[in-house]
């Protein structure tokens, strides 16, 4: 047990609560800060043009002298995807298991020196009054762990993503005994994942997936295309086994998938006989019934790959009649609609689609898994994490069904601090936090105002009004010219645009007569007049951009 007393412990989330993705949780004592996860999130539909979203780490940068490191539970993008951006601002040690750090190195791709510290479930790290240890969990990626922060007040435990599957052994087996030991020592607070808290029962068995994959393979005599997650090494190993049984060779399509496979093979976490692994260039030498293509998207997820296959826009794989597409990936709440649309398009393309729920199981625990975790840990306080608010709320209901009282469960939003002092917990101050949007090479340079403008452009389009005045500003040289983009089709709206041009001309000429040539006031007058006119005629409000030039 930690030896030095701690006056107060603060626990809060900078991401991963009230949403799925960009996980980041913080434990802060008097003079130390421990960060758990550094993930990114796939942007929502209304975030036009945004590539990814990461947590706002302003608070951590302000207190960087206290930060001891970033601790990772596993190697999914929701846990590690933000590191290339975050470490540029906060270069601290990163702690993770062997496979997780191998994926991190692949993500970083930088000449800059970073401190990556490998850990495993048998190690204990000491940070003055805090002792950090780890326990193995079952998830759909190797080397998944939970993390225990032992303090003088008791343990604060982050489960990471987990489920309990008795058929998962070896690399994927959960360390139930170590979890129970932590519970017996005393868990002050449990930070526990919530994604499937609304679903009854246990999460499905990976063993059953292997059986159904085998059945799906044996029914097909043509080319098989499987869409899955690049880091779901357990699923990929199952595909390898079934392909070997059906005497097919495997071709991996997608850079992220290829990289993940190579890393897993090098570390001994994935076994693929050399004679089974074919390259993309070998595809023309193989008959359709001799090959299986395993495909994932640019960021290692299945949704974009499935969408491109369905639309016929995939750069490498073009579907043809007789193909079978197997969707071997559990949809998340955010991707269900997109996957359903893609499957519909695949049917329209004339290929066979196998997307039975038996072919994919979630790596996230259902209600019975959550109950088992709560019973093993027996926490004094619970903070449901990693999930939308309704999932956190469902997690709280599961805890209450086991006798946990409402005052010991905290449903928090980003930045809300829970303070622990003398084994009691209460709400503290709120930290200013939010989203940092990544667009191309820009990190954080797109804010709410830019997003608002993009949203307006997507709804009603834009009108550009160009006016050219003489240098002495005493007469109109050219224009007004109105350019419409995304508002109306010019050839069918000539009268509307002629009237709009007349309104602008009248405003400019009036300003010349009155010698009121303040450009900002002219632009405001043009914008206001056109807004009113166009709304009356079309009930739309395009963005209006006046441009005044001198010649």
C-alpha cells in the first residue's frame, strides 16, 4: 500500500464520457497527474470536413510539471489515436503493453524522440505516494489491460474496454484473480466502460464466431471478401484458420491492416503460414475459390472500406458478380446507419452479403459482464466512462441492481471533477475543456465559427457579390456581379439574380451619391438587403459574401 498520505485526489475526464471515442481520464493528487488513454474520435456528421477529434489538453499543459505519464489500456484508435498530436504539446512518458506500444510507434511516425515504456500485468511502478499495477483483460485486441492506482485512500481502478469470455484464453484471457485481489484490498473508485451497458446478458463468445465463419466459408465457391477491424487480431487469426481449412490464400488490403498484421506476426501474436499469405500482385494468378481478401479502411476501421466497396470507389478491390462480402465487425452505435446503407448498396451491386450477428461479437461487456466486474472489484464509488450518457445511465442502473446506492455513483460530463478526501467523494470545480478539431494539417484552427459557416454553406449555399469602384470612389466601374454556389441554379433563376443585382446596384449608387463610402457599412447594407429579399423569395438564407474592389 502507498505510504504517503494524500490530502485530496481528483478524478475527471477530458474525453470519453457522454460520447464514444477520444478517451482521456485524469487522476490528480497534490503534486502528480496521471493520464489514462489519449484517443481520438471519428467526427460526427455535422462536423463538415473534419478528419478527427481529440481532447482539449489545455489544463494538462498548464500543469505539465505534474504530469507523470500517459497510461494506455490497449491499442485501439479510441485509446492511442490522439498521441501524435498530444505528444507534440505534452512530451511525457507513455506506458503500455508490448503490442500497444508497437501500434503507437506506427502511429507516431516521427523523428522526434518520445519515451515509450513497456509494461505488463506482472509489473508494479512506484510514483512517490502512488503505486501503479496492471491486470490483463479480455478485449478483441491483444495485450489489453486494466490499470490500478493504489493510493493511501484506496485503489482507483480503470478497467479499460473489457468483456468476460470463458473461451478466450492465452493472449486474451482475463486475470480474474488479480481483479478479485484488488477488490479485497479495497477499491475506492472504479472507472468502468459503459458502451454495452444497455444490453442484457453476456457479450458473445469469440469461439462461436469462429464456428460461424467456418460455416460461411464452406458454403462459398467464389471469391470471399471480409471486412473487419485492422487491430482485431483475434478475428484475423480466426480468418486465417478457416482459410487454411478451406485451402484459400489470404490477401490483406489496406495499409493500416497490413501494418497491424505485420506487427502482430513479428511479436508472435498472429500465426500465418508463409504459403497462405499472398500479396496483392498475386491476385491475378489465383482462382476466385482460392483467395480471401481481408479489407479494412484507412484508419483501420471497417466502415469506410465497406462504403467504398459498396459504391464501387475502392482503389484496389472492385466487386464482381458472384463475390461474397462478409461483414465480420460489430457496428458501434455511431456506425450502424452507415453500415446498413452500405449493405443495401452491396445487394444492389448483385453480390452476396453475409452480415449475420453471429459473425461478429462486441469486445465490450454487456450487463452481466458489468455485474461480474462490479462484484470482483466491489468499489466504494463508481464512475461510468467510455459511452454516451444513456449508456452511462444504464451502467448506473446495473450497479444499483447490485445494491450500490445512488450517492456512490457519479455520472460525469467532460471536465467535471470528483474529489476524494478521507474516503468520501464529492463534486469539485469544473475544468474548462472541449474538442480540438483536426482538419488536414491544422490542429485546433477550426472552431465553432468555422463549423457554423460550413453548416450554413451545406444548408443554403453561398452568394458572392463583386463590386468594382473607381479609385476616387465616385462611380461604379463594373458589376455588381453575383456568383451563386449551392444556392440556386443560375440558368433557372435568372430573374431572381437580376432583381438581386438591381438591389445591390441601387445600394452602391446611393452610397456614392451620399458620399458614404465606408466599405464595411456598404457590405452590411448589401448583406442585410439581400438576406431579406432572398428569404422572401425563396425561404432560404444563403451565406452572402460581398467583395468590393478598386480599379
